[in-house]
C-alpha cells in the first residue's frame, strides 16, 4: 500500500465524503429592473454618457428658445438678455460634445456587413454617411465659432453640415419605416401563434416586447422628423412657413425629450 492510500484509509468516513464533494456554485443574483434601480445610481449612469449630458443641454437650450420666441418676456428685460446669452452658450457647448462622434457612424457602417437589398445598402450609406459627415463638419463649425478658425468660414461650414444632417435624416426615416413594416409582419405572425394553447404564454410575452419596440421606433421617427425640420430650416436660412422660431423651438424640445427618454431607459 502506498502512502496516499494509507493516509486515505486513516481518514474518518465524513472526511472521505467531504473531500470528494464539489460545492455547487451560488445561484446568480437577480438583475434589478430599471424600475427597481436606485434613482441616484441610475442618474449617475445616465450623466456618465456623452448623449445624456448633451440631451439635457438640448432641453435647456430649446426651453430657453421657446420663452424667447414666444415673446413672453419683453425685449428690454435683463432676463431676456441673459436668456439669449445662455441659449447661445449652450448651443456652442453642445457642439463641443460632438467631438469625435462621427466615429460611431463609421463603425455603424462597418458593422453592417450584410444588407437585405441594394435599397437597404443605399439607405444605410445615406443615413450613417450623412450623419457622420454632419458630426465631422460640426467639429470645424465649433472651432470657427469658438474663434480658433476664421469666423468667415462658419456660414459655409454650417450649410454643409445642415445638408449632410438632412440627408442623414432622410435615410434614417426611410430605414425606420422599413423596420416598422418588418415589426408589423412579426406581430402578425406572433398573433396567429397566440391561439395555440401550448405556447400562448410565451408568445404573448413576445408580443409585448414587439409592441414596445414598435412604440420606440415610432417615437424615433417623430424625433427624426423634428430634427429634420430644423436641418431644413438651416438649409433655407430660416425662410418658409415651417421655419418660424417658435415652431422650430418646439420641435427641438420634442426631439430632446424623446431622446432623453430613450437614453434613460437604455442606461
């Protein structure tokens, strides 16, 4: 008998059993839902994102623009002058938050390696390419308005930026309408499956998720239309029936609220 066997034979039965037993891992802790999360922790996660801070600035800017464009305050009031200065400063600050943001559109195009059709390829290039060019040019608009680049280039850069942004929204809205059609098809298929008793609970849960996605997609389209109107107004230098300051300010605030809600839910 070797030394290992001799040692094992000297151990009491309880010790032998213990040495051969594998302790099962602890069960995973349930992940807290968005409604169960601590508000301050959720707020910290939201504010740690670039888009989170940017959308809060957007809300404050367009809220100030609504007050100014609605003529609630008289022009001679000191508060009116301060609101104009605040609105202008926030607008310039938001451009600084877009530094390097065009990279996300480049990566979005790179990750979209497969397209269902030639039309989807063209629309994706229009959506991501237009938005990417917009964010890229906005960096130079910011440098121009901040004084590092000659201010005479600001108007031309702003026009290029507006055209690229508008093209991006045209592509984005078109893609999202295609997504809505796909979601409608999925919902119709799931609706027919709900009638099968064996999978009713599972399919009803899937239907709820599809409906939630449908609502978010529709809100995203509304947001794109609102931002598209503002881009079109920049292209037309504020001319036209849909270019009134109050209408554009309301469109900007609506876009900011929708975007803030989406970012809050996703973080």
